[in-house]
């Protein structure tokens, strides 16, 4: 994509994020997204075949960017425990700082069709695999228990962080999400060691 096309693509995705967070996926017509992006309705269809493609692309782009940040930060850590803390910090801080993204990832995903959830699940897979890599490193280096079921444990950790964010949203964001990092990681470590 040329830089101008890329800018418009990103503008549409940002508009979609805002509109979907405010109206829900089913209440977000393409025309609302186009209006928010400041483009003609037809312009949307130059980038996306249908509305579902917008949501899938939104997850791919946002989660792809997030996974890049996770990987960069994990490379800077010296232990699996430190890497796990870094992932939790980024997970909570990114969603606390981008409430629209939090609403879309936590609330809208659960209301989507099974087909749409499967497509979005592919965007989440690299994040789940990163958590598994951290767990594997911890086991191999003797930080974590040798009897960990890596596949199950990665889902438990991801699911726990996911639920903390959902509860934070449902509560009306009455407390700091990032302030929950320490207690979350402490809880994880009790099960991992």
C-alpha cells in the first residue's frame, strides 16, 4: 500500500474502533464508520469487502502491534518471571489507555458470530504462543514447576488477564487497571512455582 492509502486504511480502522466501541458491532453501520473517518461510504469498500472484514482487520492490526510490543519488551527481560510481568503490564496499560480498544476486544468479540470469533482468534494466536514461550522458558530454566501443562496454563493466564479487563470495564473503570498488575502477577507466580 502506498503511504497515502495506508494512512486512509488506518484512519478507517481508528474510526471503526471508535464507532464500534460507542454503538456495538451490530449497531455500527458502514456509513457511520465512513462519516467518522471523513470518507465517502464507497471508500470503505475500496479497503474492505464487508463490515466483518473491518472488525477482523482491526483485531489483526491492533493485536499485531501489541504482540510486537510484547515481543520487544520480552527480549529485554532476563527471566520468565520478569517477562510475564512485562506482558501483564503492557496488556493492562494498553487497554486502560485505549478504552475503545478495551470495549471492542472485551465486549464486542463475545457478541460476534462463531465464524467471526474464529477469524479473530487467529489474530490472538501469536499472543497466546508468546505466553507459552515464556512459560516454557520458565520451566526450562527452573523458575516454574516442571509439571506445568503449557497449553492449558497459557490459556489460564490469558483468560485471567482478559477477565480482569472485562470486570474493570463492567465496573465503570472505577479503579486503575494498571494498579492490578502486581497482584495479578503475584497470583500467577503462586501457581507457576
